[in-house]
C-alpha cells in the first residue's frame, strides 16, 4: 500500500508528467506505425536477420 501511495505522489509532480507526456507521444507514434504500416512484421530485413540467426547460440 505504501508503494502505491508513493507512486501516486510521484506521478503528480510536474517533472513526472512532462516525462510521461514525452513517452506517450513516442508510444502513439509507434502505434500508428504498427497499425498503418505493419512495423511489427518488418522487424528484421534480409542480411540483418541472417546475421542474427547465424550468431544465435545453439544454431
């Protein structure tokens, strides 16, 4: 219970609200990319993916 109260107090500060507003803007931009352009499906491209797979342990 003490942690919740401390977190709520911290969230009411101007500094926290400014940082959260910045994060919310970034998350909104990412969400638009995911919905509009399928960003989640295009995480790796050609050579980068091959390098990742070949360098993975146990492969």
